[in-house]
C-alpha cells in the first residue's frame, strides 16, 4: 500500500474526529460537562475517547513501530489502552485538540517519510500477530474511526438525555 493512500485514510478519519469536536463546541452546551458525561456506569466519557486516540498514536508510533518510549508517558498512562477512564482526569477541549494535533503530526510525518520497503516491513506483535507497518497504519485509521463513532454515539446519547435538539 502506498503512503499517499495511507495518509488519505488518516486525514479522512481525523477530519471526522475534529468535526464531532467542533459540533460539541458549537452546540451551546457546557463543553466540559459534555466531555465528562458517561453513557452508563463504567463507560468512557468523550474526553477519554478523544485523548485515547492521541495516546494510541504516541504509543503505536514510538513504542510499537519505532521500538522506543512514548513521548508523553502521562498521556499514555491516563488514556492509552489498558487505562481506566477517570472522572478526575477529564481533559479540556483545548487539551484534547493540542494532544491530538501533536501526536497526529508526528505520526503523519513518520508515514510521509517511510519508504516502500519500510511500509512493507513485517513486525511481531503480542499474541503471535504479524503485521506490516502499512497494515499497522491502516489499523490506526480504523482505530480512530472506531473511537470517533463512540464519541458520536455518546454525544447523541448526551443530547437525548439532556433534551438537546
């Protein structure tokens, strides 16, 4: 798979994620209340879902693909896979946008600089999974779309629960 196609997929998904955050911001609702709202016990709030996308880009790029350490360990500790959404750590919309932009820019730059040989390189992942770097990038595109869908659903449930048109 060529890097232009991979980047187009990343860009398409990112635009949808930012679009739903724009809709929340422009809704006239208390944005922090929306970001902290949980659709049910034990379910993640919108703030966690969005920051999870940023944390996943950091961890996947720097730990899984490059074999190093996360650039923002506290982001990964609080929001990456395996973390538990916390009512005490609800990020602001400005924090979400900043982390999304920073981690996405680094991930996109990596994809743009990758050679065809590097994209074809197969890596070993947990549970005996083997995946090329290009396949990992496709996985990250799907991952962000998955969480954008959860954000969209949670936003719709919030609106229904609070009488928002």
